[in-house]
C-alpha cells in the first residue's frame, strides 16, 4: 500500500511538472509563406515548410481581401476575418471605421502620429526609438500575419541630408493566401538581402512622387524587380503620369471603378497590372 501511495504521488508530481512546462512554453509563432530565404545571395530560394511543424500564417486562399485608398500613403486592408489595417497612419486621413492595426513611418509627419486613436489596438512603428536598433515586427492579429523589413531614409525633410538607419519599414501583410506589401516612405533602392527578406508580393503599394522618396525611374525598377500581380500607387497624384510612363507593354495600366478593391488569389491579374485607385 505504501509503495502504491509513493508511486501515485510521484506520478502526480510528474503530471504537475509537465503541465507547468506546457504553460511556460509559448505556442510556435506563425511562419511567413511569402518570405524568401537568402541562402546564396544574389541567388535566392523560397522557403519550404512542413505544415505539421509550423502554424501557417495564412489559413485560406479562397476568401477575398478588401483594400481602399484613404489618402496620401494610407490604404486600409480588411481581412476576411474582419481585421482592419491602416498603412502609414497619420491621424488626418482616417478610415471610415477605426482600424485594428495601424502602421507608421517617421520620414515625414504626414506618415505617422504619436497620438493615435486610443481605440486602435496595435500601433506599429516602422522605426525604433532605441539608437542603434531597428524595428522588428512579427505579429499575428486574427487571420493576418504582419512583419516588416527595414530600410534607410534621408533626413525627414526629404533632402540629401543625414542618413537615418532603418528609419523606414516595408510592412508585409499575409492574409487569405495573399502577400501584400507597403513600401512606406522608401528612399533607396533595395539590396539583394532586402529583396530576399521581402519575398513574394502579390499586391504592392508603391509611393510615386517624382523624387520626394525616389525618382520614377528608380521606383519603377523596384516594381519591375518585385513583379507583383497588382501594383497600387499612392503618395503624390501629381507624379502619377510620370511614374506610369516608365512601364512598357509588360505592365497593364487600369483605373479602379470602385472605391473598394476586392482581391483574392483567384482574381489576381495574370499580367502585372498597375491599378490606380479612386482618389489617387
């Protein structure tokens, strides 16, 4: 009887220990399905994962994502699960519905605010407030996985002044099988490492302004290299025609007939398409 009681006690302790360990061990983070791994730069191969080993960031490719241009560099992205994201949120160009997540870049005051609406659950800075560090985001919000790739910027007034390391973030939103990228306030052409970190982008939001970020020729080279199925311009409407003129017949140019752009894996253009949103 005594031996049995001792064994039951030890068994109970082991069960308690295993339960405590299970509580301490965080669930595995989602893995990007869009990211390329730079194994032999400039040669880049896409990552391959076993679904039994990881939590997939994109749960379905059958549903559509709603995208709306709000103004300047602010787009809203609404996931099938109802997560609403506002890009380069500055508090001036406000979406009709309070977003769940906002992203920001501090190159100019029109791309961020230090006083976002308190009802916003996540305000993601594209820069780090800690000298020498860079912002790093890997966040699952509902059915959206959000990550970033940093890039350098000039001083916030857009001139040829001081360099700010990692002052801009290219935010990437993985949802419904889609890889959606927002270049933010991009000032320099991307490196091979950055292209590898970005990976595949099905939808690309690109600033056009003739030189406040980058000249049209330089920006168009990035667009051609990424070769996204759907390219959505933003930032400065006055530079739009100059930007469009840098593309040849390989890129189709169209103008949105509705304020809401509905995107899914099924309806992505087969030929790269620059779609000018209403209001741009």
